[in-house]
C-alpha cells in the first residue's frame, strides 16, 4: 500500500512563507511523478506543481517564481516551498503521487493566507 500524508499548512500573512511536506509511506521506488494540487473553497482542484523522479519540474503560472517543489527520495518526501504568499493562494493543498498506473491522494493540508 501507498499512503500519502501532507503537512505544513497553516495560517500565514500575505507575503509570508510556508513549506508543505508530502510524506509517502510504503515503497516509493516505483513512484514517478508527484503533483501538488490545490482547491480553494468552492473551486476546482488545480495543479500547482509537479516533479518527476528525475527532477523534471513544472509549475502553474500563478505560482511560478514563488513556489518551489523538491523531493528527497531517501526520505520519500516531496516538498512545496511557498514564498510571497497571497490571499488567492488560500486553499487546501493536496499531494498526488503517481505510481505506475495508480495515483494516490493525500488528505490535504489547509493553507490560509490572511492578515
């Protein structure tokens, strides 16, 4: 089994920073791509950033230059460093792990950007 647990969310003021973690339990050897999604209240779940096992990275235009996705394969963890946060970044952030043809979603972690 593969389990995905996000952490690191919280309340931060505009311009602040948070680092989200996506911890993948079980064997992560076959994990290829990990995505961060976010879903604002009443909105669709949108892709924020993606990283492959080889380190290939993509970002949504809305976060490019502010967010950084990275992974520590030894720790089976993917990170999303979020800087210069804006109120519109407020959302539940989800980690999505691709393993072969399977995908695994975490429970999400709430990020609230507000003064």
